[in-house]
């Protein structure tokens, strides 16, 4: 069984060029997804970014401008 992505969706992904890629989501959000293990404050708390890395497809982009989804 595959490990679930730490985010539901992501607008700003950083991925390696390896196969499969290792990705991180750089979306800055109010709260990280419950599956995120390393949720840290970013610039001006209470904004957060999930620092987890995921091996595989980074998943869908988030719907709506600026909603973020990690």
C-alpha cells in the first residue's frame, strides 16, 4: 500500500527529476493537513508550511486562487 501524500493538493510543488520524483509542497496555509508530520511556522505565524517530503506524484493543484492545501 502506498504512503498517502502529506497534502490533499498543492499549488507550489518542488520535485526532484528522479523517477519517481521526491516532492515537497511549498504552499503557505493557515493549517497543515492532518497527514503532515512536520508543520512549521512560516514568516508571520500563524501561517504554516508542511516540510514533509513525498516520493511519487505530487497530486492535484488546489482549486481556487491562493487556497493552498498542504
